[in-house]
């Protein structure tokens, strides 16, 4: 058993985050220390390091709705594999354990060698790590080993991946919009607000900018939004108001709105997501199905076939070899997952009832090969199956723990 890590070392802005208690964060970080078993360094990143994490009171409990993003530096590939195995073994019950510590969000732990840390790719997460990482174990100089990329170094592919990842957040949020438990409704609204602010980040990056802080990125995104084609500008007309709501949510999270208002807000976020997706990745006149299929197949053939033959899954589940080979020309497993999520958000953005219609996007979903049979019986069933695949193929299973 390792010694508990120090209490929260980051000077958080209490007027924006609600003064989170130090001890819960220290306890959560100690879990990463246990899994890493002798890590040379542990770095805290994301909103908990930058001071923009969201904390709120739920039925008398002080809880954070923001993900915990951590990086643990280990000595070797063998130590990395062992740490990853310990983290996987701790997954059953981890969600409840984190909730007891005050975290109603996943704990993300990346285990890297020192060389891996120095070679991190130019991604938004790497920019944030370099700017705000708090070294909670090890020498402060570890942060200086993170590459000092600029916004202009972030590729179009990385921007697109960030955008596509937010599609899953929106789909996950839909499930809790009308839920009875207050926590589920708060988690859903947090996901919608997070998506809105990440749309600002994507637009800022597309303009070669990534200013520090959510408010600064929103201002940069407003300028980019003004250049949208008329049709997409109309679809994203509610985005500026959504950004204001998201910034307010960061500073003073309140009770989630009633189900009707929550679904209207979700619809605004979904339409805005689609407008950004079409503007940054689409072609004039291209429909959603054609765009999704084209983006799914964007990797080079060599990479698609390599991942068809060998696919590493973090959560222990993966498409079968036969399925991967059968659909390899359609795209890598990840790109096909992402394209499927995009199609479901597109249909959700047009919803007028309690459940969006699946029929308009079902043919393209079948061609992508992620969903099949009963999973395509309706939008809710397809969304549920896709979220499980996303969480267990690409992530570690925390988000859908306990789902059947």
C-alpha cells in the first residue's frame, strides 16, 4: 500500500469551482499511485488542474461532475503493462468508490514512460497538460518534459477526433435528461455544457488558436462562427446562448432544468454539433450518411487492414476478427464508431418526440458495421449499444459499468 498523496496542490478559483475539498482529491489520486506502484511522477491535468472543475451539492453531498485526468510516469513497458492491469482489476466497483470520495465522474489514468511523456502528440489535452499540469508526485520539472506544442501544431485529424468524442458525450447525456435522480440529471447537463465549450475549443483550433480558459476560447469561437455558411449558421444559431449558459454553469452550477427544457437544450447542442461537424469536415451538398461514411474511411488502407487484424481494446471488449475484416474497407473500428455516433446525433438533432427516429440514418449505420440486428430496432437501442461499444472498445468501461 502506498502512502496517501498530498492534499490538493492546485490554487483553485473558489468563485468558479465552488472550493472543492482537498481530501477527496488526494484520496482519488492515491488510487492512481496504487495502480502505478512506484510511479516516478503523477501529473494531474484537465479542469481539476486548471481550476475550472465543476463542484456542486447533491442531496447534501459535495460532488465534482468533472472527469479526473491523470498521467503516471513509470519506469518501463513492463511497469506500464502491470499498472494497466492493476487499473483494469480495480474497475469493478470503481464508480461507487469514486462517488463515495466525492467524484461523480470517471477517473482517467494514463500510464506512460518518461519517453512517452516527452513524445506526446499535439492534441488539445497535451496543450492543457503543458499549461496546467500539477505534479502531485515527483519533481515539478516533470511538467517541463511535456512537449510545448502550439495550437497551430494540432492537426485537422486531432480536431476532428475531439469533435467526434463529444458526440458520444451528447448521446450519453440523453439518457439522463428526464431521469428521476437529481445526480443523473446534473451529470447529463454537465455533459451538454462540456460539449458546448468543447465546440468552442474545436472552432478556436480551426482558426489556429487555443487561448487559455473556456471564456477565452468562446470569444475566439465566436469569430469563427461568424464565417459559417448560412445553412450551418442557422443550425448553430443557439450556440452563443448555449456558451453563455455553459460558462455560467462552470462558475455556479445549479439544479438541472425540467425535462422539457433539458431536452430543448440538448437539441440546441446537438444541432450546433452537427453544424460544426458539417462546416469543418463536410462538402457542399453532402448528406449526413455520405459524410459519415467518408469520414469513417479516412485512414489509409494499410492502417485499416492492420487494425482489422489486430485491435487493442482498453475495456476488454472488441469487435470480432471476422467483423473487423468484413468492415475494414469502411474504416478502422474507432473511425466507424465515431461515424456511427455522428449519425445518431444527426438524427437526434431532428427529434420532435420523446425518441428520435432511426430510419433516416439506419442504412448508413448498417454499412458502418458497428450495430446490427436488434441494436437497430430503434434510436434508444442503437444509442445504448453504441455507447457500450465505445466505452469498452476505446475506453475502460467506467461510463457503462453495470449496463446489460
